């Protein structure tokens, strides 16, 4: 699985948009990009997944440039409850349900 | 539908003992993976089972083992517990028909070795 690089931490304020960029220079043709959210003492929760261009769901957007060497998770209008660790992963189903987590980005939303 | 269920939620064991953790995947999911999470090492992959067969394995000693039953439920066993085995153990299930790597995690079992 391709290695990913994310910022260690980010601070934001309620109502702001938070953008977390993940670098994955060695992403393979068949790799998808997936983001997970984790609260303390809970399992990670799937947020969004994409292959190219832009994907949007009810909680986030994922922007992937044409070269796919990076991706940006965008959280619109964050609230205090969005304080969590966010993980960027790349991989394919060919690898099975074997996920490689990096250090993640600790997002702190302040009032 | 019900999510991934892990039991027990909390466990305290003594060094040298062995422990068995249980995971019930989401109905219809045949792939179950196990992860160990510690403050120092983060989230690390232990192993994955699919249709009762171990399909992938991480870099953990042989004291860590698992199995999967015909109903896709999985158990993880750790023998000869060490203090360093204290961690949050997470189980995840996924549906083979989906592309990418979307997995659904349970709440985890917090194991404390004293």
C-alpha cells in the first residue's frame, strides 16, 4: 500500500471550513483514497472515498487532482464534535481488508 | 442494520495469561480484520480473515492468532500476555463487492495487562 503523509495536527474554530491535505506520491493506478475519522476510544469511522476529481457526501468533500499524488479532505462548517483524528489511506480491494494507517491528523475545533 | 460488535469492551488480565476477543461482523460481510492501537505505535494491522481463511497477516509474533467461523464471526487470541500487549483491539468488517477499502469498525476491546 502507498505511504501517506499528513500534517500532525490542525486547529480550527466552529463554523470554519477545515481542509486536510494528504500526500501519496506512490499511489498506484488501482488505488482508491479513503478517509477515516476516529474519536478517542472508538473505532475509526469511514468518511469518504474517491478515485479521482471530486467526491462529495453529506459530511465532507474529497478533492483529488489529476496526478492523484495528493488529496484534500474538506470539512465544511466544523463543530466542536468534529474534534477527532483523521486518517488518509490509499489502497485497493486486491489487498483485502488490510488497511495501513499512518499517524493521522489531530483536528481540534475550538469554540 | 447492526454494526460490528466486539466483546468484551474492557478486559484486565495478568501477565502470562491468555485472552480471547470476539468480533461479530455486519451481516453479509465475509471479511474481518483485526487491529491493535497503542499510543506509541498507532493503528497496526494484525490479520484478516475471509471465508474462514487467513488472507493477510501483519508483523506480530505468533502469540497473536485468530480464526473465523462459518457465520463470519471471528475470534482473536493472545497467549502469554505481556505488559506491552495492553491496547485497544479493533475489529473491522467489509463487503467484498465494494471497491476501494471501506471498512466498518467496532468499538474495540480495551485490554489492560497488569
